[in-house]
């Protein structure tokens, strides 16, 4: 038995094994006996039944403690990561987020030179290895981290010779905060047992879901966490989410009042890069899946509580009430034989993101095989209550093929569904960040109630385009469109890309807030780092109406570049992952006193989310001065 007295906090029992609730470290790990000790002491008391004996060893090089109890088939191993010993059986924990209870048939190898006890599996049998907590974060080999601690001059040339916003080297956006680490990321957890054999509980799934998009289920999240009545009154009549559109979720989880403090998320299941370029030995060392192909390609809806812990999930289905696709392999409408409706199937929704429009939740995504890879698609999400044969209740989610809107052209757009000043709800899309290019989405063929539409054709985005006179003109299809500055082909521009799917209204300034990213090098060629892009950085930015043109938008403010904190790091330095992609952005409370919710993918393998105080965000957003576009701010960093 093991007794843990850890800052007054006890272990929580889970079906997958003994674990501590997933919370990141309260301070940055420091290794070495002579370093300043942290606030937590752990007294480990072990009682051993039967014959056996006790060995204590420390892996000094890794900063971990391994306690080996018993021998042979009765041996148990307690591994405490990020710890060092003082004397006797007293330990100082420097990373409280990772505890693993191992029980294995092992033999001990005592390495006197390294002052360590190493454990080797004697039988190779994995059936009795300890269960992983699959809602905790993974560890990766050192080459999957950005290595921010290395001087820029020693970094690869695609980093050392690159241009950065204002010439500033990227930093970590959410470093640990002593005593109150509210900026710590939480794993966006998905149960993969429906489509994947997870019987080996000591091994990670193929992926844990990547590039999540998480947003509030509150009818008007701007009213939450407010302490300024004047601000509150200015947005009190604006309803972002109609409770009726999510009634099945509300009925299942305690009513609309409960949903006000809950969140909805998306996660992509498919060809991730968890074990990219890993050797067989590394796969075993990190307990990654041995599968070569994704066991499924689907998108998941997740329901999260106020702490961002998952309490429900379901797969998004496609209702085939019309043709779905424009290429070979598209799906035709499939009415049910009894005439009661249409067949539903699981379909790939890649790069999926959430946004809101007309009180409903919509998704923005790609489906390359059926629509090509240049266009994005959008559909309204529908929810329904489901009663199982045993009487238990759940919810379902689906989109309708007849409601598919084709949005041309690009792959990293963000939707604008509310003007922060006028409240105008004309749906627009930010198609490019540099130069700022905003387009109106043509929904004229959608009926007021999209749920009743069953015979709808695909519609293309109506883009504001510029000609020499700056007047109205027709696009290539002959359709009459309004103009703004179309992205200039051949013009000098930066390599910044949009990331989130929904531009957040900032009512106090009249701006729209988004998040964008770079990856270096710009080319997304396959490399030892990743299948596509790698060494991602992000930047927060705002756009707003032009003073000279009420219909036009321009860049207002932008932060310097940053990464999100990795829970684990191969060195003592705070670091980030080489692949991070922020698909989700939302504001809970006011844009002065509220919190920004950021959700992002890690290494195309897992997802995370965290809150950031809006006061911090406002300080990060810097005026662009005399610049007009992002490209005007790009400079070589001081090495």
C-alpha cells in the first residue's frame, strides 16, 4: 500500500489506475540537490506483504526517483518524476503533475557509476504493466521540443536567419506562475475505445485527438465573470448561442443554467504524428502505439465542465440528405427505405473549428478527398437526444449535406459573425491575415431555418475584391460582388497564417481578436521534424473597421510571437513543442476583466486548453504604429 501526503491533497482513484488529478506543476522544475527546494515534501511509506525486500535508488541524471519494492513476481516500482532525495525516505517533488505507479515483472540492474537503479522488463509481458492516465500529457523525445533555451545563433538556419515580428525572439506565452498557476494547460481528453483496442492500458492510443477547438456554451459569455455593470449593460442584449439549439445537451447535463459554465469542444481523430520518425526502441520507451495507420478518421464533439474536464463525447455524423462532394468519390443522397429520413455516416472533417452564427453552433472544416484541398466548408451542427436500449441517455451530433457551404479559397480562415460596435450579424470571413482580407459569405440561398433545407446547392464565398478604380465588379463566375483589397498576387507579404475559426468581438475597442501562426521554414516539406510544417509560433492580433472606409478592415494591433508551454521539457528550461496549432479561441467575460480561452494541438497527437487573463492579452497586443500590414513589422532577430 502507498500513502501519499502531498500538500494536503490525496490521490483520486480512477478505473485506469491510481493517479493524481491531472494538474500541471505549480513551479518550474529544478534539478539537483543544491537547488532551491520546492514547497512540497513527500513522505512515502510502503508496507510489503509476503517475502521481499526494499531497494531505493535515484536516477540523478533524469531528476526522477524510483522505489523498488519486493523481488521477482512480487516486485513493485514507484516512479516519481521530477524529484530528488534529501536523506532517508524524504523526497522533494519538483513536478507534481507526473506520478506513475508501476507494477512489473522486472529485474534490477544496479549501475554503481551512475548511482542509479535501472529497471528492465524480464519477461516482455505487458499485461501487468501499470495503466497510463490517458487524460494526462505525453512525454516526447527531445527532438519534438522547440529548444528555446539554445541561443538563436546556435539554432538551425531556418530559425536563426528567419524574420520575426518586430525582430523579437519567440517566448513562452503562459509560463508557470508560482502559487497560482491558472495559466496551466489542461489535456483535452478523448476516449478512443470505441474504435481502437485499448486493452493494453500501459500504451498510449494511436492519437489522443489533435487540434481541438473549445468554446463556451453560455448564451452570452461576455456576461460571465463581469464586475463592471456599465460594460455588462452594453452587451446584455446580445445572445451568441440560442439555448434551443443545444437543448439536448442541456437536458442531459442539468439544464441551461449548468451549460452557462460548461464548454463544447472539437477534436480530430486521424493520421496524427505522435510517433513521427521514432525508432521501434523509442516507441517502446515512450509507450506509444505500434499502429501504422489511423484506426479511424472522424471528428468528435466533447462536452467539458467548468474545469475543462471531459464529461461527455460523441462522433459527428453526416446526414446524406443531398449530394456531398464535388469530386470523384462524392456521396449521393441516401433516403431511408421507410421514408423516415436519410442515412447517416461518419465522414472525415479535417482542420475542423467551431464558430457561432444566428444563435447556432457551426463547424468550419476541410474534406480534401470529396471537395479538394483549396476550399473550406461550413455546416450548422445539429444535436439530438438519444435513449439507449438499457434506458441510459446520451446525445448525438450531425451535419446535413444539404446545408454545406463552400468557402473559397484557402485553409486557415476565421469567421466573423458579429460586429462589436453595430452588432451587424452579416457573416464574413477573414481569408488572409497579411494583407488583411475580409470577405462576405453568401448565404442568400439558405432559408431562415437551415434545418428545413433539404435541396440546397453549394455556394461560394463572395469576396471583396479590388480593381484599379476600387468599385464594384464581377468575380470569375460573373456574380456581382462588393470589394475590398483582395490579397495581392505577387505582392510582398509575410508568411503569417490564420489559425482560429472564430473572430472574437472586443466590445470596449470595437476590434475583432484572432490568433495566427508561423511555421519555419515556410515550406511544409516532409522532414525529420514532421510530415508537414514544424517549429510553429503564434501571435495574437486585432482587426477593425477602417476610418476611411466603413466596409473595409485593417490590422490594428498584434503581439510578438510566442509558444505555449510544454508540461514536460528535456532540459531545465521552459520550452514548447515544435508543432502547436491553436484552433480555438474564445472570451469568457469582458475583454478587460475576463479570460481568454485558448485551445491548441500538440505534435499532431494530443490537445490542450488554458485560460489567460484578458489584462495580460491587452498588454501583449501592441499598436502597429506606422506599419500597414504584418509584413511591415517583420525583422531579423538580434542573435
